C-alpha cells in the first residue's frame, strides 16, 4: 500500500527517541536482550522492527509506543500498519 510509512521513518523515530533518552545502541540492546547490531539495523532501516517489539523498545526509551510509529492520516491505515508490521 503506497500510503504506509516508510521503514526509514520508523528508523528515524527509533534513533531520535534513543538519543533523546541519552542511551547508546549498546545500552538499549542490553536492556532488550538483543545485540547492538540489531538496534543498528532497526535504526538504519536494514531490518524492520516487529510490532510486538515496539512496546518493549518504547518502555526502554521512556516513550509511548505511538511515538515510534509515524502518524497516519487515516486511522484505518495506522491499524493496518500495526497488524502487518
């Protein structure tokens, strides 16, 4: 679907939230039990973060889950993005 947020938008939001929290990629990785490479891939858009990982990541970064997902103009589209992530 052409209106879906680009992975780079999600990646940028993850990176911005991490930096705002004052955490390194290694800090976040340690708290989530993943590798620093995984965090790097999420932030660079090389890999997509799965929807079930977003709430955990948001908790580590101290933000609401919605802060890591670009807003959609259409609420139905936003729901579809969540379901297909």
